[in-house]
C-alpha cells in the first residue's frame, strides 16, 4: 500500500485499537521517515498517518508525548540519495508516538530512571551546592537536590549509540541494561545454529522494555498487532505482563517461538 490507500488503512485502525484500549492504557507507535518514490524528497505520509490516527472522528484519542530514538548504526538511507548521489544525509533516528484516550494514562517515570551523572553523585555524597536565585529567576532551595531518588528522570531521546564519545550515555538502567544482557541475543544465536534467517527489522529490545515498564504494571495485557519476531511479547513475559502478538507472516510467527525457549524466562530474578 502507498499514498492515500495506506493513509486510509492506517487511520482506520484508530477505532479498532481505541475500543480494545483500557481507559488508562496507552498506544505506542513507531513511525520512521519515508521518501517519495524516485525523488530526494521526504514524504509527509508518516505525519499525515499520525494525524489521521490521532484525530479520527470515531475516537477520542490524543497525543501524549513524542519520543526520538537515535541509532547511527542504521544502514544509510535513502541509499541512492545518500551513498550514490551524496545529496542527502543519513536518516539516523526514528520517532515513537505515545497516544492515549485520557489525559492521564497510567504512567510512572520512577520505574524507568536513568543513572545519576557523576556530578549528581558527587553532589549527593557531599550535600553541598550553590543554592539561591538563578539568572533564570528560579530559586533553588538549600535541600532541593539532596534527595536520592535512585536516578534521574528519563529523557524522551534515546541514544542507542552515543552522540559524543566524551560523554557517557545514560539510558534508563532497568530497561536498557536488561536489553544488553547476553540473554537478549538468544534469538540471533539460536537462528544461526538452526540455519534460520532472523527477522530483518527486529525492534531494539530496550525500547519495548522502556515503554512496558513505564506504562504498565505486572499482570497488565500488552498487545503488539505487528509483532514481527515478537520482541514485545518476550519482553512482556520477562516483566510479568500478559501479552498478545499478531503478525501476517506465518514464518515470523513460527520464528518468534524460539524466543520463549530462552532459559532467561525460566530464571528471572524475583
């Protein structure tokens, strides 16, 4: 599907998803950039699709927040205009849109904290900093920054690879540290052993982990209607959520079953 056909199809999903959504539930959609066929011009279709989905007249959805995932390891695209003609730069990020039918969907950013910076750790250990009025007219109290909350509030920008080699990347530690564990590569290793070509566009596990931890509680149901290799279902199981997954390609449904052979699912920490 392309153009108007795709737009109409995508928008038509809104009432279906809204009906299934809990009153305090959330929808998270990843929409990457696309380009006009045979032209070095970025398409408006992803943005039009988002607007059509959120503003569908049969729903009461609203856009809660935008997230950006920066991943410079992605292959250069659009290849013809980037690597051949060299008249465009590499698309190195994708957007994720958090949508709900309430202004206050279930969410708790204390469950997805980033590690404190070295400077903040030093401040907490010494208990000293310059309190008082700032040039911005904000007044910083003498104890405003002395409470150890276990980490700092997450940003809506995820650096899957650091932008600056001199600066440490601080991603939410529970979600992204979990995703970098050896067990997270179980699917790739097992597919290689069995001579299976893995799904070519697997979601970074940390993204699924972040939103599942941030927006749901143990026992909640997580649905992925375009599951691919079922990263979402695997992560939901690791975090004690119930899950449903759907994909149009039977071979990927069969392949996704490999994830649930992972010993890590049987040896989860309490």
